[in-house]
C-alpha cells in the first residue's frame, strides 16, 4: 500500500470526511509528507471505492456545489490495520536492535 493511500484510509478512521477534509487530515497525520492534489485524491477514492475499501457516505450541497463524504468500509479498516501491523513489524527489524553494528562507534 502506498503512503498516500495509507493516509487517505487513516484519515477516515474517525468517521466520514469530504475531499478537502481528507486532504487536510492526511497532511496533518503524515507530518506534512503527504500532500494530495485534488485530482490525485479523487482518482484514489474512485480506485479505493472500486476495491471496496471506501464508500460514499452521503452527499450534500454547499453553496450550490455538491460535497461528497466518504467513509471507511470494514474491508478498508481491515486493510489499513493489516498495513499498520506490517509496517510495525518491518520497523522492529531496525528499531529492535540495541547493539551497534560491528566497527561503529556508539555515541
């Protein structure tokens, strides 16, 4: 799973959001690393909806413009949880090591 996809799904953990809300939350949660362009986001949301990971929650009209809210599906929550566990396990390969590598000085 790509980092942008991970943070799009993570943005929806606390409930449905519209596109701008997803962009903002993904940026915040990634420490600013993930900067989603509008076209990129909606392409990703269409793909994620096609994969059954997100779904349209509702639509409303704000100042004459439609606003679509997306929610995480159970399959999306499961995929996100699995990816988080995979990344955690991968990080432990490095962070779990306490001894310095041979030939390196310890600070």
